């Protein structure tokens, strides 16, 4: 999008969807028009810049960042932080999700997950999980668009399958056990299954084989046609999710369905799962695990309320 915009809000959109969606989700909850500034990175983006700069951007992205400046910019991820603070030097108010790498005190509002153990500060809002774009309105629209899923017998259990961030697909043992474990807990369920880019072809084949003779809908990563992911979330009576994806965990918890975590994780992901469980929003997947009442978790809406309360749009 070219310069000359009069939008009061800009969203700096990282090329990684999970990162961009954190900023976009906050902007969408504000209920005001906003401009999406697509970011592309040069080799300099690998540098952990300790000051505000546009140096990490490619030439096309720098050409998009021209006045008139907005009142507010919303960003997410380490690489976009120097860009947001560069705008901040020009009088733009700044809201940033995820750890920025430097300059935390310079943002007007810093949105950090409880699992990242943020230090309390006047400009920090601590959230459970992560912000995203799955709102009640989005789920209602998905329910209308994917009405065909209602034909599957209930209960309908969505199974959201990820994979290790830095590995060659979900390991064979985990993949082979996943669907049998879900069926042991939900023996009469129809399964709404989706895999991700990180799942891998071998793991996906094992999952597909385990679904034989079971009412189901399977969407493999890369399949032709629209992805029914949001429809799965909208129609699920329960959701089983692997614990390796911050985005999938947070989005599952935005629904009215109980969420069961199928894998054990370490480090940051383990802490995030623990925070969701402490909030009463998720439980481990066990045969004896009973459904439990939940309230949809919409932290992006809470952040939007904080932005308005602090007058950052004024």
C-alpha cells in the first residue's frame, strides 16, 4: 500500500503469519479503520538493533513508510520493534506485542505473555497466551461459511496438529499415537483434523491412516481449496491441540470448547500451556479427562480496551 494514507492506526505486519496476527488481532478489536504495512526484511534484519531504525527493512518496505504519520502503530516481534520505535520518534504512539529485544520502556504499551515472565512496569500489560485474530465474530462467520460440517455426527472434536519448530516433522511415535489417544478419550466422536507445515508428510500419512472407518474431515497442509481451520474451531465440541504452537493454543482457547493439550513441551511452550491450565482454559489429554466449562479467552480484546482507556487513540 502506498503512502499518503490518513488512517489513524498502522499495523506493521511481519511476514510470519503467527507474528503478524498478534498485531492484526489487536487492531481488529479496536473497531476503527487501520492500514496494514507489509514488512519485508533485508539481511540487516538479523542484526539485533539497539536503537530505532528502518535498516532491517527491504527497499520496498521502506518506501511504504512515509508521512502523513498515524496516531498509533501496532507491531509484533523482535524485528519490527526498531521500526515501531523509529515511528515513535516522530510522535506516533506505539503498541508492541511480544518481547521487543530492546527499548521495552520506550513503548507506550507492551503486550507480553505471562509465560514470558515479564517484569511489572507501567507500560506493560500481561496476558494469558497470545493475541490473535479469532474473535466471536470471526467464529460466527466461519460457522455460516462451513455449515456443511454440521452434517458430521456430534460430538465433533477438532484435532489441531503442529510439529517441532526446528525439526523434520512431528516424530513418528507421537503421530502414530495421536488419533488413538483422541479416540480413547472421545470414542464416539467425529474428528475434524488439520495438519500444519511443520507436521511433515510421514506424520500426516500416519494420522490419515488412523482415521479410517471413523467419521472425519481431514485437511492436510497444502491441500487444494480453502482451509476449514476456522470452521473446525467454530463447530468443535472439544479441541485437542499439540502443544508446540503458541498460535494454535491461543486460538483454540478463544472458542467455547474445552481444550485438551496432546503433547508435553519444554521451555516457553511448557510455560504457556501451564498458564492456560492455571487460567482454567485447558487441560492435558487423558482418557479420564472430563469436559469442563469454559469462558472464551480473548486477550486481544482486553488489550484493545487498555489502548482506549490509556487514550492512545486520542
